[in-house]
C-alpha cells in the first residue's frame, strides 16, 4: 500500500484527489493499492480522517469539520504515524517556494515526493543540488518525480531522462511550453495579415480562464523560462535563471500598471505593435510563436517570440497545445512530443502517473 498526502488542494489538487479516489475504488487496481490519507491547504490540515471519505466532496467537507490548523512539520509527523516514509508519497500541488525548500528534509526522512512545483527545480541551483543529494544519500532511496513541471501530462521529462540515461547526447531542445501563449499566438498569428486584435484575444483568454488572473504573469515569459531551466539542468547543464535570455512581451509601459484592470484597459493601445510583428512574419510567409530554446552545443538558453514557416511543426500546432523537439546525437531529425500541455486535469494526470510509478517501484 502506498499512502498519499496532498499539499495544496486547488484546481489541480482537487482533480488529482478525484483520480486517486476513483482509482482506489476500482477492483482492477487491487494489485497496486493506493490510499489517500491526508490533505492540507494553507490554513487547515486533515490526516487519516475518522469519516473515511471516498469522494472529493466528502474530503472537502471533512477538511472543514475535522481539520486542525495547518502546520507543515506537524503534518509530516502525523503522516509517519500511519505508515513508513518509504511507503508514503508527499504530493506538493502548490507553486510555493517555501514548501519546495522542504523537499531535501522530506527526502532525508525517506519520503517520496511528487510535484508540479517548478520552483523546486528552477530556482537557485543549490536547492536543485540539495534535492538530488538528499534522494541519493537516503538509505531507502526515495523517489523525487516532477513530470508535470514541463508539459503537464505529456511524457516530456521521462523521455528526456531516458535519452540521457541511455547515453544519448542532448544537443538542442526547443518548444512551445505554455498552453496560454500557444493559444494567444495560434489565434493571433494564423497566417493572415489581419484578424482579431491581440488585446481582444487576451481578453477572451482571460474570460475563459486560459490565463493567470493577471495575464502579465503569462506574457512575462517567466513560467516558460522556468521550464527551460528544468530541461537544461536535466540535460546536464549547471544553469541559473539569470543565464537565460528572457523576452518579456508585456509592453514596457504596462509592466508597472497598478491593477489588472488598468493593464487590460490599456492593452489595446499596443495592438499596433503586435500587428507590426505579425505583419513582418506574414510577409515572410511565417507565423509568430513564443518558444523556449535550450542549446547545449553553444550553452545558450532563451525564451522569446520567433517566427516560423507555415510548414514548420510549431506553426501548425493546435491552439493551446504544447510541442517540444529534442535534437540529439541519435535523433538528428528531432524527436517531437506534442499534445495538450495545460489544464488542471491534464496536469493532475501527469502527477498521478508519477504516483503510480512510485507505487510500482516501492510495492
């Protein structure tokens, strides 16, 4: 039996909890049993509830009625009372850097860790090294899995790891790694000289929940930059965020807008800027895409807006999808992975796949 504790039951966390509970109720999975034993958010925590909830709504109700104030150290201690650390996986569904900094201590105790939290693997490289050392030095060899940090549910990191482990040489990785920016530029730059304004497309994306509450968080490119750093480090590069050239496509005059409303109201003022970029691409028979590039042959790393011929795989990508190509010693014609790379359910699927991997290894 693998015990699972979920930290951060937001949209992704709730989707994951539903997957775990549905899996546990199926008799087809009795040979690889998984049990959800604990959930905590920023204010409340619940470990081994007496009500034994078997659906998401009951877990949410129990978190309100049976919980105690959240305390991460106490949460981890209580979990240990219900099973050994090496048969337990702590699943961090937050984007909290403070929680990410706890991974080395959890791994030293023998806990397995699964997470979509990019900050653990793209912040200061000292944390990256501490995480690896803690996992390697613990006698029970705990697993640290983070497939969902890049490409959500797509098998991006597992593919990269397999290439590296098998002795292939990674030369270049390039891709569209933001579902939001994929949607925005597939809609805006679709091979025609005129169409919807960029500001209108951002407005629609925000209204449909495709962007962060503040779209500048997407348009800044920082989230894509973190993914690029993760790919570079897994390929063997000792690289920091500061080593990466980042193109922030938020108009400079709007970066200091005091509210999201002000930003959205003023964005149409810059439609002519984006139109000129699209026109330049159109005149070359190309389209605009926001792309991450990790070039190991030149040790150059970037995230930026580029144009691609219409026949290029990046140009023909479906709106909102992710695509990533690996150019290696053995794959001079790039190995390409493509598909849905955003959304709470897709991300939860990537996390759950990692949990099942831990269960298979630790059973």
